[in-house]
C-alpha cells in the first residue's frame, strides 16, 4: 500500500473551498434585520471546519485566521455579539484572504501577507472588545468534570539509555490538565558516583484533568517495565454524576458539489465496465459468426450498446483522474527551500498543472518528479557567480510542464543550468567499469549513462540529492508504470528530463496479433506501422542480429518466436513486421498474423501469476481465450541487453 | 532537519514511512533489513530509528541490540513496528533497548505524532 499525504491535502483544499463558498454565500445574503440562526450556524461551521483541517495539515496561517473567526462567530452564535456592519465586512475579507492563503499552499504563488496581518489586527481589535473567552470556558460543564490524580513516577536508572526521556512523560502529563510536580532526590548518589547517563530522580505529579486513569497510563505504555508507576484518585469522595454534555445536532449538512468515494469502489466499477467490454466483444463475435447483416436490428442494437459502453468506460476512468497540480503544488516550496539552502537563485515556472492523470499513477510519479526537480536545483544549476561568469543571468530557471501526447502524459523538468557533458559521463563510466575502456558511445547513449545504478557526476556528494538514491531508481519507478524517462542536455545551456506515462493503466487500445502459436496484444499507441517485409530490405549483421530498412534508417528486429520459443521459427518473408516505438527508438516485432483491433482490459500478471519481463499483463478476449499483452518498453530493453553484451563481451559475467 | 532511519523489508511500508516523514520535513534514510540498517547507522548518526520486528537477515530485536552497542546510539530513540498481537515482542523489544513502538496498522498522522513525540 502506498501512501500519499498529498491526497489528504487535496481533499482538504476541496473541502475548504466548498466551506468558504458556503460562508461567502451566507454572508452576502445576510440581512441584519432578519437574522437567521441557520445562516449563522453555516458560517460558524465553515470557519470551524477550515480551522480544524488547516491545523491538522499544518497550515498555520489559515488556522490562525480561522481561529479568530471562530472565536467571534462563537459569540455571535451565543447571542453575545451582533453579526452586522464591520464584522460582516471583515468576515468577507477573511474569506478572500483564506482563499488566497489556501491557493498559495495548493498551487504555490505568493499570498498577500500584508492583508493577512491587517485583517488579523482588525479582528483581534474586535474580539478584544467582546467578552473574555476564558471566562466562557470556565462555565462549561467540562470544568466540573475534572478529577485530581496523584501520580508517582520512578524511572529505572537505565531508562534514558533506551532513548526515553523522563521529562517527556512529565510534560505529557502536564498537558492533560493542570499539574504540579514534586521532584524527589532520594536516589541521588554522592557526586563521585553520579553517572550522567542514569536517571536518579523521581517525581510525584498532582494532576487535575478530565482524563481517566487509562489515558494517564497510556502515556507510560512504552516504559511499563522500565519504571515504577502509581496512579491514585486523589479526591476519592463520591462525586455527582457528570452531566452529559448536550450533543449539538448539526442540521442537515451543506449541499456540496463533490463527494468522496473510496477508490476501491471506483476500481470495482472500472473492473465491471471492463467485463462489460469483454461481453460486448463476445456478442459482436457471435453476431459475426451468425453472419448477421450489418443493418439487422440486432446489429444496430449492439452498435448502440457499444457506444454506451465506451462512454461509460470513459466516465468510469475519468473518476480516477486527478490534475497534476496535486503533485506540482509542493514544488514552489521545495524550490524556495532548496535554493535558500544552496545559495542559488531560482525561478520556478509551472505549466500544464491541469493535465489529468490516473490517481495511482500520479501518486507514484510524484516522488520521481520531486527527485528530478531536486536534482535540477542541486546539480543542474550553477551558483549565481558561476552563472554570471558564464554570461548567464544570475537567477536560474527551472520549468516543470506537462501536456498530453497521444495517450500519454508528458512531464518535463527543464533547467537552464550547466548541462551534462557526455565526455565526462563517459570518462566516469569508464572509471566505474560501466563501459569498457575502449568503447565509445554515441552522445545520446552517453547521456543515458546518468541512469546507471550508483552513477553520479557530482564532485561532492551534497546532502540534497547525493543520498544514494539515484536516477536509476527514478527510471525504474517510472518504467514500472509503463512509462519512460528521457534526457536531453547541452553543455552550458541546460538539461531537460522528460517523463512519459500512460494516462491510465487498466484499459488500452490493443492490436491483436498471432506470434507462433500464441495470441498477443500490442498496445496500438506504440505501433508505428505494420509492414509485409521485402527481403531486399532485410540485413543480417555480425552477431546474428537482423535489421530491417525502414524509412531511410534501419531498425533491429525481435523475433519472439525464437526468444520465447513459440513454435517453429519461420522465414522472415512469411512473417509480418510490426514496427513499434520505444522512446525515440524504433524496432520491429516479427509476427505471423495481424488479427483484430480492440480495447482490452489489462489484468495484472503480477497479481495472478508473477511478473514477466516483456509482458504488461494478460487480457480475456471475446471468445474467452486469453492473450498476453506485450510491454514494448521492456521488449526494447531485451534488444538493448543484447546490444550491451555485444559491445562488451567481457562484461557478460553479470 | 532531523534524520530518521526507516528499516523494513516491505518496500511499501518504507515508502509510506518515508513519504509521511519527508512530507513533514524529516530527512529519511532507508534500509531493507537489520544488516543494511547497521551499515547505514555506522556511517550516519541519525536522530531516530524506526524498525520492523520481522525482517530477513537480521531482525528488529537483534538490530536494536547492535545499535545500542554502537557509539552514538545509546540515547537515540528507536521505535519498533509491531502488530497488536505481539505483546511479548513489545516486552522483548523494550528489554533489548527499544524506546517504544508503533502498532500496525498506523495512520500517517499517528506515525508523525509518535516520531515527534520521541524527538521533542
């Protein structure tokens, strides 16, 4: 289970926006001559809920302001203050200010802090003229229900050597209520025998609190065996039974424009729709077998059904899509902190934050993205002095952008820093043995060395990115999603990493093919062209590799019949070649037959069997048979491996 | 920023711990088992350790004993990840030098609160 705190933030921002809208609407409608209790409650609840959330998620500025609002509104609600004139104006201004602060947290940008300070001042002035809040608190029934406890706490001598600080327990006790603490020095030895690593003190705490014995005991849970603990009820006299606090009944909740749904439920829906797609293919096939005419009523009904199923499928998938702004909103803060820490000047530009991506993908992509941004600031960008010396502006630019391309989402992290020097990368790779001493690599391949495990060209390992988790992990995580990451760089000008991930993982547009005696699906997105091979275009080169001349270049061919032993190998002339794209490289897959083109629902092999390199999953076809879905990315890797081995036969030991 | 060493053989749990804590501003180092954790601890003095009990190669209890013997780790808070059923393990962990524990499953909030508690 992977966990993403940002998703709570997302929910919190959505909630807060709704609450603030509701608050604003009531305030605008508000007529002091006809006060409505309902409206006051709505306004109060909005402030209260935004305060609660913001305090939980650590947005102190929002929490501070809403706390003031809540105090004032509490007075309004208990008829001790009129909601009129200045207060209404200030509340409306507060709504604006809160929106500003929240969007600052959500998307970056600079909230108007002067306005916040001014508003806080005004509200405090107003609150100061009202009744003392502490006096109100003293009247609450809670004060009556307090009990007094006497707690004797004697830690073992060795307690601190297990990382437990006795003072922490005392502090936590004090936080439960009002406490007085007596320290006992009885165990203190002579100075000469005083071991600074042992705890010789013990304490008695007199505590007045609403908490019960279980809550007090819970504080000491970790050190139960590591201390002596006595908890006594100090005023044992029978007390009158506590008055049950009146539970405030919230009137019907606000009508909201969004509801939160468990992701599992959405996934269930998507799965069901997937099954529906399979059934539809089955129907289609049956009608075809029955040689039903194109215009028969059954055929027409099926077409209508298909259209609806497609729409349903799209809507269901859409539910899992969330905008990339949820990943991007952390970047401004990150950049600010990093730049300050490193003494660099950096401007962050973000675009395309509305591009939507499957939720699971977005969560998994966030960390690699942050890693790339950190890298850009840490390694990519030079110090202001160096930049000036190189004739660049002192302030560097990092831009993060995203957009759709075909069925994939592209996210680019671009900096205008020093760039990567392929020559240095190659030297470094020779030092580490990644590349043989005599081998040379084309520039693009040399740049890709940066993704090798344990590879770093940073002169000094800084504590920003030099943490042993390198770009190899970034690449692996992205590839695991069926995506890829590419690098482009020019010395002195900058570096651009581009991440490509599919928009969704569960359904793809597939081309069904037969390879040997197996059925396979090739994702249509990666197909460039299918060709009937012309023998004149086939070339066999050293090492037994076969190349095919295509669009003025040559592409390597992969014959899975051979690699996976799928029945008898056939002559190339009797096969077809599907040219597929992997990154910027093409390669050809030799197949026996092109079959249908259909949407397929991918079922995980990993969950039902195990992970197989070269396969993205399996799918059930209309007639109930199973086809395996090819993973073009890792198939291309199989070609890459082979090339690697040919280049450096000595290193094949691994 | 304080650094935390998260030790667990489950990558997803490490991921959750790392995500939660790094979101809160901690610097999180990771190890897959006790052996790796000791390697990290020998090189870097972290501010707190969070370790699973059941791990291959070297389990959490063994790790605590080794850590406590390491110079600099005498007073460092070490939290164990256990399940509720492991009440004997809790005792064993405490006896081996664990500062406290966190019962699985736990929410990010609880994890954060516990870590902040020992680092206060």
